C-alpha cells in the first residue's frame, strides 16, 4: 500500500464521519426522534430538550460531553459506565504522554537516518513515505536505536503510573457507590449454592432456614429457595403474550371504529401455528378466553413450582448490610463444595437457570469451555490468516488472474487496497461475540455482569491472538509459511520482522474503526431506521412502541475487547512507527466524546456491578503492555542491536507490578469491605420490599400464601416443630 | 557395601534398640523417674502409676499404645498430636499396601531374571546379594519391566485413596474440636494488624474501638492494643529472676538451719556480674531490697507502655464465636494492606514482637528469607556432597592413604562402612532446624505454630534436595562430576542411574534411624540423666525442679520433615528395590508405637492449632509421591524401556489430585467455617476472663486501671465524646 491509497482511505473515512455527525445534529433535533437520541433521559423522567433549544451548533454535543462530570455519568448511567470512562481516560493518557515524547524525538531520528538497503525491510521493494518515519528505516546495530530503547521504557513507566492512579480511583468510586446511604436491595442478600441434599423429614425450605437461623439468629430475615421455573415461565410468557395480543386487537378494533364503520371491524385470528393456520375466530374473544384459561393454570403451576420444584440454591436476606457482606466472604461449611455463599447480585442480572448447577459441574463446565475457546481461537487462526493473505491485491492477482484487468485500474485498486482487508476483518469479528457470550453463560456463572466479563476476556485473547498476531504474520503468510513449519520457535523474531510491514494496514484499520465506527455510533442511523419502520408498520400499543426504541446497554463484552485490540495495535507499533500514536489518541479521544454522549443520553445500563469490570480491564491493559515489551525485545533482536537484553527487566517489572496491584486492590473488587458496608443508611429499607424485588415475575402472586410453610418463598418456617 | 556389613549394621542397631527398651522398662518403673516418663499425666493431674503395678511385662507400653484411641490422644495431647498420628497411619498404610503386593511379586521377578552384564549397573564390579533382588538386576528392555510399571501405578493409587480418606478424617477432627461446646478463649477474638496511622485528635485505642464498634455494634466486646513491651518485659524478667533467687536463698537458709547450726548460715551473694564479682552482701536482704525497688518501677513502666507505646496492631474480642470467625474471614478496609484481620491465635503461641510488623515489611521479609533459604539449600549441597563422597571407604583410602592399614582390618572396615556416612549425615542435619526456625520467625509470622509449619517446610525441601538427591548423586560424585558439568539437563537420568547403587546406603540409614532413634526416644536416657544431675546439684525450689523435668513438646518442625525424608527414600526405592519397604513399615510402625506412648505420657503440647499442620504434611507427601513418579520415569528411561511414556499420566494425575484436594478441603484449614463456630456453647464464657487471658503477664496489673481511657487495655473508650 502506498501513501496515496492511505490518504484516500483516511480522507474517505473522515468525510463519512463528518456526514454522519451533521446527520446526527439534524436528526436529533426533531422531536419524533427524541426516543432514539435521548432514551436514557426519557426513561429517567428528565427533559430531553434541555439545552437543545439553546443552540443549533452541530458541536453542541461535544461541549456537553466535555462539561459533564464523573458524578453526572454515575447518576445517569451507573458506576460501571464511569469505570469505562476511567479506562478510556487512562489509555488516552498513556497514548498522549507517549506521543508528546515519541513524536518530536523519534520521527526526526528515523527520518534523518541514512536508511537501510531495500532488500532488508520491504521485500516488495517499493519504499514509501510512511515507512521512512518508522524504526524500520534505521539500519541494523545503529546507535540511534538507543532512543527507541528509551522510548520503550518511557511508555512502560507512563503505563505503570497511570494504571496505579486509575486502580486507586476506581477503588474509591466503588467504595463510594457501595457506602451510599441509599440502601441497595442486593446489599442485604447473599446467594447460596450447592446446598446438600435435604435431610429426612425436612423440606428444603426448612433446611435452609434452620441452617441460617442457627448461624445468624439476630440478623437472618427470610430465605427464598430457588425453584425450577421452566414450566411456570412458559405459561407466564404465554399468558403475557396473549395479554399483549389482546391489547393490540382491542386497539385495532378501536381504530377501525374511527376509520371505517362506526361499529368497527372485529379483528380475527387463526387458532393454529403463529395465527396463520387453523380455524378463523374472533381475536378479542379468543384471546380473552385463552387468558381466562391460563390464569388458573398459572396459579396452579406456581404453587406446584414453589412447593415441589425447589432447587439446591437459595437467596438469603439479612436485616443489615454488614452481616450480608461478611456472610458472603465467610466459609460456611467445612467443605468448600457445599453451602457456597456469595454476594447476591441485583435481581435483574440473576441467571436463574445457572443457580442450581453444583460446584463440581461448574468446575467441569469451566474447563471444558476453556478448552472449546482454546480450539476456537486456534481454528479461527487458519481462516483469518488465509483471508488476510488472500486480500492483498498481489495475492488476489496471483490466485485469481481473471481479476487482473479490473484490479489494475488505479481508482479501484486504491479503494480495494484501502478497504478490502479491513472490511473482511471487521465483518468476521462481528460474528463471534454471541458465541462467546453463549459459552460463558454455559459455564454456570450466576450473573449477567460476570458472563459479560468472562466473554470479554475470551474475546480479548481471541482478537489479540488472531487479529494482531495472525494478521501481522499472515500478511507475509505465503512467503513465511515455510519458516514457521520448519521451526515454530522462530515466531517471535518473525513477529518482530513482520511488524513494520503491517504498520500501514493497521493505521488504516484504526482510522476506519474510529471514523466510521464512532460516526455510526453517534448518529444511531441503524436504530433510527429500525425504530421508524417498526413504528409505522408494527407497533400498535404503547408497550410495543417502547420496546421499539429501547436503547440497550453499552455492551462491554464486545466494546472493551475492541478498544483493547486497538490499544494493543497502537502500543505495539508506538515505538516502531510512532506515527500510529496520533491515530490511537484520536480513537480514544473521539471514543470518549461519543460514548460520553451515548452514556448520558442513550444507553441504559442493564446491570450495575460497581466497577467489577475494572480488574479485568486492568489485567488486559497490562497483558497488552507485556506484549508490547515482548514485541520490542523481538524487534530489537531483529535489528541486531547489541544491547537488546537491556529490555529484559521490563516484562519482569510488569509482572511484579501486576502482582502488587492485584494483591493490594483486587480483593475489594471480589467482595465488599465491611468498613464500607457498615456506613449508616439514610433509612432502614422495608425488608419485605427487598425480598419481593427478588421474586421472579412468574412466581410473584398477589395473594399472600404465607401460611404454606413448606413453600420456597414462605416466611414462617417449621424449624421449632421438627425434631 | 556387601551383604555381611549390612547385616552387621542391622544386628547392632537392633541390639541397641532391645537394650534401650529394657532399660526403659526398668527405669520407668522407679517412682523417682516418674516425672521423666509420665510428665504429661502428672501435669494433667492423672495418676502416673495407673496400669504399671499390674504388670512387669517389658512390652506393656506397646499394649497400652495399641489400646489407646484417637479420643485419648486428643484428650491428653490435643488435635495436633492426633493429626500427627493420622499422618503416621496414612504413610504406614501406603507402605503396607505397597509391600503386600510388591514384595511377593517383584522380588521373584527380579531374582529369577537372567541378570545383566556387570559393566552396566555396578561399576565397582562387585555384585552382591541385595542388588540381585532389585530392579537393577533386570536387563534393559526386558518385558519383565511391565510388572514394575504396574507397581508404580499401584503405589500411586494407594497413596491417592489413603490421602483422600485422611484429609477427610482430619477435616472432621478439626471440625469436631472447633465446634466443641467448651468455649476456647481464642475463638472469641481476632487479631488486627496494619492499623493505619492514628487520625488527629484520637488515641490509637479510640481509633480501634470506634472502628470496630461501628462495624459490630452489637457483638463488639473490648479491644486490646498491642504495645511495645520490650522495656517492661525486661523489668518484669528481672523482677521474676530476683523472686526466684530470693526463694532459693530462703530454702538454702532453712536447710542450713537443719544441717549445721540451729541459727543457720545466711547465704551471701555478690552485687556484680552474675553474682560473681562485686561487694559481698546478705543474699536474702539484697534480693528483698531489689524486689522492693523493682515493683514500683515495673508499675510505672507498665503505665507508660500501656499509654504511650501502643502499636499498629490489636486484639479484638467479640461476644460470640460466629462474629469472630466471620470477621477473621472478611475484608475490612478497601485496601488489603490496612486493617488486616485474622483469627486470634492462642495467647500462649502469640509472637508479640511480630504483630506490629506491617504488611509490606512482612511481604519483603518473606521474599528475602525465601532467597536466603534457597541459598542455604544450595550452599549446603556442596559440603554434603563432599562428605558422602569422602566417606565411602574407597575414597577415604584414596585420599588419606595413611588410614589404609587401619581401615583394611575386617571388623573396623565393616563397622565404619556401616555407620560412618550415616552418622556424618545425622549430625549434620541436627544443626539446621534452629536456624530455619529463626529465619521463619523473622518473616513476621504472628504465631508459634505457623513458624513451626514454615520451618518444617523449609527443612523438608532442604532434606529432600540435599540428603536424598545430594547423597544419591554424590555417592558417585567424583565419577559423574564431569557429566553434570557437561550437561545439567542430564541430572534426571543420572539420578535414575545412581539410585540402585545408593539403595543399601539408605537401607542402613533408615534402620539406624528407627532402631537407635526410636530407642533413644522411648528410653529418654538423655533427659533422664540431665534431670537427675540437675536435681542433685542445682535445683532447690519446687519451681526449679519442675523446670528440670519439663518434657517439652513433640517438635513438629524437625520430626515431620524427618519422617518425610524417610518416606521419600522408601517411596523412591520402593519399586526399584522393594526390600526397602519392610524397613519403611518398621520405621513408621515403631514410630507410631513409640510416639503414641510419648504423646500419651510424656510430651506436653506447647500450642494447639487444630490440625493446621495437616495441609502441609499432605502437600509434602504428595511432593514425595511426585518425586517418586519422576524418579521412576527417569529409571525406566535408563532401562531403555520402550513403553516408559506410559508413566507420564501419573505426575499429571498427582497434580490434579493435589489441586482438587486443596480446593475442596484447604479453606477450612485457613479459617473456621461458620457452621462449626455457630454450635451452641455449654455456657457463655466470662468475657473478662477471656480478655485477661490474652494480657501478657508483664502487663497484667492487679489493680483495676479501667478509668484511664486512652490506655491500651482499657474498657471504656471516649468514642462518643470525640468529634
């Protein structure tokens, strides 16, 4: 790829971004689109118009984003979002500080270097302008390499300092949120799993109650045994479905009264599959009948579920926060695989079906899934390698000679060269997250936030291994396949040697990602179109309309690994080709701005884990730093630099830094410190409300069935009366 | 070494043992020796004579040992002793089950083997009878080696089964002891370390009290701030010394009244160094005066210490066991390095000087000491290797030719060959434990039991590395030094190749250890002689006499690694030379008997850790098993056995087994399960007594100083009154 095709790509991307931004400015001012551009504000009951009438400036959203404080973010979008911004700020800080020193120092050193013989760095023989500004332009064994060694150390230490500060800051954010005087329901509960089999003559409920009552006689409030809700949920969903359909049918009927005849047309439906086959009946009557039929059925199933489908897991509620968070940290039974206790998650992020999975099953599932992920990572290596090898134009021409006349046209060639490999990569990466989320859920993890963290980790390792290492080596795949086959130990020097050649590929990749990616993100073109289509042709009731504009959440499982991939690319090239640093800065800077806007106005968090995502982000940033240091070691070795071992202390330092940080800070992210939990509450919460908030909707009954003592939810237990 | 010298050694050892045992039978029946042979019973207030008058049978102690139950051991000597017997039983079980299969199967297979050419196994060319029964006698690539493979698997699986059962059993023992209805004082307390600096306007005491009161408003009882007691302890010791001397002087005076003149001779002393120099004065008056002088000094220093020498550590007492054990497991502050909380140990095993050492200092000390231990292990390697190489007679003759005429005499040669290397080794090993205990204490560990565990671990790795590997390779050191220098990677096959040659050395070593070692242990000749000498010439007062027969404790720090070294030797040779198994069985069987006797009648435990030693024993037994498996891999490779890789799953299985066991059982050994702590008490203990039991004697004052609220022990805190 030469310099002009790179500029073309950059220019096109920038134009696309500008267009999308103006589109956003224009569209977001129309009241009909407010639900798409301000759903978070609307759902919070705030005025979406605020500040909008005041200005027609297309950059107003930038000013608003910059003016917002961390407290605003926490208010509007929760601690997890605030932590995500700490992540962005930290990475941005590292790159800015790196750029401030590296750009003015390294670029002149590289540019004024006498240069190397063409056969050494670029096998294609076409030496271009960008490459002149990179470390590849320095001849081997040159003393100028000392400057690059210093740069490697500088970036490492900047990363250590900023990460240390960030970890401390996030720790404080978490503490502040957890010690807030507004009681959070989940702070009063713990989740118990792996309850041993019920002893003779007791029900599960009695077993659980008597166990916890004897340990916490004063603070135990009430327990909720987890039940197998598969059947009751099915009936409940069916009932809710009919209720929605009934509402819809009634609205259609009412509308028909206004539009066609005064008595209206009663809507009809068919009794068979999806309302498409079977006997034609009056819809309202049919749904009404179905609802009347299902209500007692649900009630009966509810009772059966509560009484007979109790599982080996329960939620326990205490009357104070300290007991709950201390219980979650304590060993209850002598064996670790029974009565496992952990903090209760928020009710909305509980994955009920995973709760009864027992300890050994969870362990086994975990290892099996790690193995599947391992296979996935290494099987995808092959297709990605092939794609990136195929999509260099030279290779395309070699493999598909009939394309040659088309591809040789200058404009087509430029565009293809600029976009083709990157697009292939982006589309490819979009298919994976769902699969990883599915796998993580199958591990038996009890909470949604944890599942997302687990998937995010898998995705990160996948991206780094496949995209970064795969593409770097893959771009010279056909020429170097022989080397790899001969000696796999040569991968590290090979990686070092291949890096500079892939630099421009990644420059384009990063630019495409930030301009087009963030442009689409900000303008919300896709959700807008979908919303308007749904509104026009599908939605009849208020609930349906609300569903159509529901904004979703930030989606850490894919967003964080995506950012980390960019960071890996930018960091690893930062010293080799410092020109990449400004691109990284723009990516994270623009990301910060756009997502600040989205967090404040659009996305609604689907859970709150009080920053538990941070240690994972931290660990992966450090993985990136270590990978950067290893790459530099390899690259200096390729440059035959005599003093390369001077870099060896860096990865060791990184490991020590990770060890110290994790030891000092990590435990507070696993459990709540009692000092924090013991802060005074504004008012003692109504424990009954706390309890009810955990009851799944399919099981919450309006009638008080409190007298049935063997029921999974019941209040009174027979403890005293059983022998 | 030939067969006759081996039999000589064995015979001599056995005779020594018999002599010692009869000596024990004879001596232990004399009432004057009761305090040496039954101190534990006497200190427990039991009748030492019980069962003795009934029989004059020299084997009566064996019957008594066999008849005793685990409950007896726990009653007389605590859970730690019972756990030590579980360890002995388990190891004995492994060896017995191994012997039952290996002896009848492998010995005939080895003996009937056609045998190898002499130049292959024994470079000395003298082929002896014992070697014929070992695996060394099987020729290379022989299909007979399959039997040895099966034996390796058999021993591994026997070890897994018995260890699993033992871990479960010990876990139950620990649970039973901890849930005992008799409240133990330490169960109501926690130890807090790393308390942050005192905030402005508060005292340390107030800081601690207000912190824990806010977290545990209902169950907090009282706190005791740790003080720097160096000076007050010095005065206290001085005072106690004078009190003892006064008592002694008074007794001497009283005796002189009876023996010489009716008015008696007043004893005198000198005021200078150790009572040897300086002015001669009347002893009773002088001591009296000194005591009167020191009492107010002590009282003053006590007040200063309690008020002004408070350290960043404290003991906190709660009114119930569940809170204490749950607090010990919970994170209190957001940073792990402040307000570190752990279970309070028994007062008698607290190492006060280590308590105020802060988190980072402890971490640093730990790594520094690991490094020192590492150096120790590898520097001792050289002398031990030299000793064992020198002490083969052949080498002695080569190096010191003037010894030749002496050594060549048949009797001297036999005795020397039998004992010389082993004695050198045993004496050498006796010097180390004190040093390792000292090092472990310097790590900043807060309890005596933990220090002993840490020292025991260091000693184990030292023994195995130096004695076993060092001697095995060292015995062929001069011939193989060249090989090691050329290629260090060859150590494993070298180890395999050297093993059979060292087999007889170790047979003798084990035999010497059990016959002479346990003979001395049982007969207690040395303590008996020391006691009688002290009684006759030194002791005057009752206290001095009691001190003279104080039996000490079992001394796990050296005993356990010693046993484990024998186990390592026996296990590693078990398949190669199955003849060693009966020796191992006798060692552990005799050990069990002798120590059962000693635990029931002699030793008094100096602390109770409720079996926390077990996970360490377990881990080291498994290390031994893995070492055995690795040795077998190496040895089969030396035998050029084609199917050697069939043994590779064994070490992997061992690691998985260790992982599973530690995961399932270990946490309960770190902290008390709440289920256990919540068992009902016979009666609620008097909290004031609990508190006072932790006050060090130098600080406990008879007067109640409760009104001094800023004092480290005081009851009432100013919490309310400070802003």
